[in-house]
């Protein structure tokens, strides 16, 4: 069934709006996946704040014009499943990487983050990015380390004095 011009304009504007607010984009070819597998993928995507869209490549090219995902236009060949990460830049890459492990037919075609196109083989780079909470945790541990070391060093001075006095006491008791 053909899509009318107004429907096409609505699709382009929706995808453009999503692309404008997304942190990263992963494109995959989902030919050969069953309906149940795709339903499970969509469920996981919703839980991780990932927007999945299947859009014709010509409409996607128009939707990506003026966004940082304009760089993927050369990768838009064949059927394409678009995953936009809305909260965490690595969420879509992790989702597709995990899904591809259990589905041999599923193939990641391209990735884009920050206006830079990455090849499908670089999915690990994007998938291994820490989540927001993990990044904050790592930052806090780095910020806490100098203060902890200072307290340990300051505590070592009286401890060393006590050990020295105990050694002198033990030496005098042995001499007596």
C-alpha cells in the first residue's frame, strides 16, 4: 500500500525530531528475524529508552538532513532498522550487540555518534561506554581517592609514633 505525501511528511518530521534529540544512532538489517524476536527486541528497547524505527531509506535521508546523523546517508541501503539512544549513548549499541549474539541473521550496518560515522565492526567501542550512573561512580571514586590517601597519610604519623614507643618499651623491658 502506497504512503500518501502527507504521511511521508509526518514520518520525516517525526524521525527528524527523534534524530535531533538522540545521543547516538545504530542501523541494522533485521531480515530473517522472526516476529517474536522483533517483539522482544522492541520490548527491551522501550525498557532502555531506545526508539526503534523502520523507515524507508529515502525518507530517512530526508529526515537526517540538518542533523548530526546526516553522515549515515551512504549506509542506507537495503532494509534498515534505526535505533536512537535517547538517554545513554551506548544503550542502542549494547541492545543490538546482545540481540545479534542470539540471532545470526541480524546484522549491524553502521553506527553514528556525535556526527561521526563508525563502521559496524566498532560496535564494541560504543557498547562499552559506561552508563550515566557508572560514569558518575567512576568520577566520584577518582575525586575521593586523594582525600582518602591524605587521611591515611595523616593517620600514619601518630601510628608510627605509637609503634616506635612500643618498640622502645619492649626493648627496655627485655633489658631489665
